[in-house]
């Protein structure tokens, strides 16, 4: 009984940990309304049991005090039954219950196949599904592997990654916590857990967990960068700048680490240093984009870096203005104007990619629509998808031989 209640409270804490402030306020209001309704139902069950069953059929002519005690006993029993039922429902969300009967049947050992080899094959398949973004299928396979080999710790870390990508931070935190309990000397588990705490804005927990990760592996650059952001969330600016500098020293070519450093120096009142890191983040991201020009995620990341650059430049310009350095103020304003223009170009490319997605859907819906193909050709040319543009040209020429746009 108490074990089930403990599991139930653990699950509720996990759900609560993954909520934003607004979600918590709404949940508190809903819980208040639920408590009121539950009280009314328990009182109704007690009254009906005593007045309609116990008093007329089981114990006639007793005192009011006796019936009051009976009503209270029925209310307590009804409440305990409700708690047990809720605990059973919440326990149904535990890992073994998430595997369907068909999955469990398929997870049984095939004849003639060594268990370890088959489990490793399933694990590789699940990893491939995770890389492909098929999160539900990957989670199902990971749970099947866990049913086969409950002691395989790496599955917990993979499940944490799946649920983090699905936005279910409470479950992701739970699996990371279990992994760190099983593997207390693996820095990756503490890094993943600390990153989840940081994402949920639990800065104190993130700080302690990431400090553990950096103690186990002092050369984990991203762990130092995330620890810097945890310090920043706690307004510990000196520590944040020190950790960010350490992260940059370990890996100066990671744009995300440069971004974290820019945030730390900016909030720490050093916009000139923040400018160096913001510009480096943009330069490094552009280098990645040159190798993968069609990567929309990189484009969005670059757009975010330009937002950061504009904040840094605005802060630097204000600081220079207060110091009376008119010449450098003009330089900061010029850089800010350039950043705005460059970001506008990035957003135009992002708009072209959004249009491209809709045009591809239109082409699939109507393959012979010449107007759609003409517009698709223009957008493909704008975003630099040359091979796709050539294929579109061939389709246009099949529909209308000698089409001038396709020939060009």
C-alpha cells in the first residue's frame, strides 16, 4: 500500500517537474476543483450507505453518535479505495506496462538466436529509429529491450533522450535519475540529467548535477557550458563567466558553446566580450551551413544567433554612449544595422523553405500542375537546391516542350 502511494507521488512529482509556471497554476486550479468534487462524492457515498443501507437493514434504532461514526468509517474506506484505484492507474504508466502484448510476444527469444546478439540487434534498430526521428517506435523497442534485459543501463539513457525529444521532461528526468543511480561514475548520465534540469529551469539542481559531471570529466565542454547557464540562472555571474570561458577553451569551434558564453558575458555586464562570442557563433554556424545549405535547423539556429547579436550590440552601444565614446557608438550602430540586414536575408531563406514545403505538397497532390512546377522551380533555385531544380525542369519540359524558364 505504502509502496504504491510512494510510486504514485513519484509519478506526480515527475509530471509536475515537466510543467511551466502557467501549467502549474492551471493544474492547481483544476486540483482544487477536483478536491471539492471528490469531497462531495465521498460525503454522498457515506450518506447513501448509512441512511439507505446500514440504518434500515443492518442496525436499526442506534444512536446518532453511532451512525455518525459509521458514516465517518464509510468515508475513510471510500477515500482509501479511491487512492488505491488512482495508484493502480498511475502505476499502469510504468515501463513494463507500456509494452503491448504483441510487442511482448515479439520480444520473446526466437529459436536458435543467442539472447545477447538479438538484444544488441534490437538496440541498434532502436538507435536507428531514434536517429530518424521516429520517437514512438524507438521508445517501444527500447522498452522491449528493457523487458528482455532489465539490467542494461544504456537503455535508460536512450529512453531519457527519447522523452526529452518528445517534450516529456518529467519522464526523461526519471530515467536519467535511474541511470545515474546505476552508473554513478558515468559523466554522460549526469550531463543529460543536468541539461534536463536546466531546460526545466531547476537551476540549483542543474548546478549540482552538472558540477558532478564536470568533476567526472573535466574536459566535457558542453557540460561546462551548461553549468555556466545554470550559474547564470542563479545570478552567479562570476562563476558563469568562469565556466563559459573554460568551455570555450575546451572547444572554441562549437557555436552553441559560443552562444552560452555570449549570454554569460552579456548578463554579467561585459557586452564587448559577449560580442566576440556572438560573432564567433554566427561565423561557425555559417561554416556549418556552407556544408549543409539546405539544413533548415541550422538556418533557424543562425537566426537565433542574430537575435542574440542584436541584443549584445544594443547593450554595447548603450554602454559606449554612457561612457561618452561617440566614435565607437557609431561603429556599434553600424554593426547593428548590418546584423538586421543579414538577419532579414536569413529570414527570407527560411520563408522560401516554408514555401518549398507547401509547394512540394501541392506537387504531390497535383503532379501535372504547370503553375505549381514553375513556382517550385523558382523557389528551388532561390534556396540553391540545384539537383531538385533540374528534376523540376525535366518535369516542366515533359508537360510543355520548349518552356523558356525550364530551358534557362
